[in-house]
């Protein structure tokens, strides 16, 4: 069931007077999604003190969801998930799976 409301955020390019650089994140849309934590959710990363939460969000394909890339982030229930990859699934691209990673110990809220 597509019962989770996610926000998609993207950093635009801005001219800082010297060069074109990556600007701040801005919300570019919201979509209904399914959410699944991967491999029991939180895992200890080798050599790090923190934990990483690997999550897959599944959305319906449209112009926005087809444009999601590794530079984007998903915000869901106050936690920011960095997009690590996407893939189309289904014979006629029925859904798009968005793989993400979040650090619960360093959660950065993009929206209140």
C-alpha cells in the first residue's frame, strides 16, 4: 500500500558570483510511497561509531519520480534519507524503487 507521504528535496545550482555551485536543498515535490527497511534496518558500519539505516521507498512513476538521482534526498517523518540509487521495476515500469541511507544518530531535519 502506498501509505507513506514522502518529500523529495533537491539542491539547485546557483551562481555565487564566481562560479556555478550547488545551492541549498529545496522541496521539489511530495509523493505517496511504500517503505521497507532493508536487512533488519539499522546496521553497524565497519570502522564507524554510528549506525546507518538502509531503506527502500517505492513510488509510482511520473515525471518527478523518474528524475530522482543520487544527489536528491527523501524526507520522511523528520528524518532525511540520502538517495543511493533508483531502479525501475515491472514489465512496463510499474514502480520505481528508491534506495536510501540515513544516519539516525546524526539525523538532519530538512523540514519541521
